[in-house]
C-alpha cells in the first residue's frame, strides 16, 4: 500500500500542541470551530490525529515562498 504522506506533491502536515493552538487562535482572533475542516479519514491527516486537533499544513507558494494554513480535524 502506498503512503501518500510521503508523496512529493503532498505538503507537510503537522499536529499542533495545545499551546501552539491557543497562540495561533489568539493571533488570528478566531475560534477553533471557525477554522477550515479536514476529515480524520483524509489520507494526508497525521495518523495520531484525533477529533478536535488542529493540523498545520505548510505549502510551497510562488508569492510568499511558503504558505501556512490550519485545519480542524473532524469526523
């Protein structure tokens, strides 16, 4: 079976710790439930992700070198 997380076109996905989540939510002045969602069953979601966790996704960007986005893990 292929591990899609190792594919060159899949950006880095990383789970945030609670301290990092609170810092990010404060910085952007949003609630956790206002974040875009990612399904727990998405192949790129980290294996140890649980419902309610926040995933940081780092993508390459032509304009800013890299773009960081956040997703809330849902069922």
